[in-house]
C-alpha cells in the first residue's frame, strides 16, 4: 500500500501559553479530548514567530487530497511553554485510513503526530519545528474487530473515539522488534484465510503503538530541534 503524510487537521484546539486561559465567543462545545504538555526549545534560537501545535495525520494514498483547518490559538512567550490542547471534533474524512477494500478491517482509523510549527503549511516531517517523539493521537471511527489488523497493531481493541498512545521505534535486533516479529510469526502460522493472513500485518510495522497508561492525563512533550535530531513517529 502506498502512503503519504497529510497535514489534514490542524486542531480545533485551545492552546494556552504558560498556563494563561484563552476564552472567546467562538466556543466549540465540550472537548472530545483535552491534553496538557510542554514545548521544549533545543534549536538554540527563538522561533521567528508564534509557535502553533498541529496534528499531522498520516494516511494511505487517496483521491480526496488534504484538508487544512486553522488552529485557534498559538503558543507565545518564553520556552518551554506549557499548553492545553483540546480537540472538539473528529478528524476529517481524508485523515482516516480505510482498509476495508483489502478485507482486513471494517472500521476506519486516524493516526496523528503532535508537532510544533509556525503554521499548518510548514508542519510535517523535515519542515516542522518539532514533534512529540513519544506519543501519537489515534482516532477510531467505529467498533474495532477482535484479531483484526488494527487491534493487532494497537495492542487490542480500542473503543470508538480518541486515544493517546505511547510509541516505541522498532529497532533492528531490539526487544520491540523481537516481540513484534514473534507476534507476527504466531499470527501467520495460525491464519487459515487470506483475510486472517492480511490481519497479521498489523504486527509488521516500524513502530510499536500502545494505549498510554496515563490516558488523557499523559503529559505531552513537543521537542523543537534540528530536523536531523528528531525522530518522527512513523507507523507505515
């Protein structure tokens, strides 16, 4: 499957720098997910302008193109800056991975990195100012199948809605690599249909993603540094 990176949803977010609340007349309703975090500046110089938190969704190739929704506020002041990120709506259609045509899953899932950028257009691996290297945001649209590609990939069935996920890179010869390889081998050996074999590819990925033990209380850390020093979570 061919994949592309897509800055498709730059949060309907409430981003409060240094803990200052920002309240406006455009109240978006109750948040579906609210998280707290810090932006750590290791660039050596101050950014050229206000820094925004952007969700960058990584999705499979499609014909719908990308959609950009402007952020509601930005992080300003000295760094590290604390922020509160509130998501008020599901991601757009174009941000959801749909593998139903391959017979491996009947629900759609979105996976997003949390990045720092001057604006939505400059977000993305290699062009953003920074990224949370240890978390991604996952959105599940409907009921997830037991033993399907997504439940294999994400460590079990996730309920519909948003989830904060911890990530570990898959390193050659490392424990994560051995664990995923063993899970894939066991799954593939037990598979009796083509769909079951395809579902095993949920273990054959570059990144281990599991629900954060802290859930919505997980503390995000968006590290701003030269692009060559950053590790962007890459699940493909």
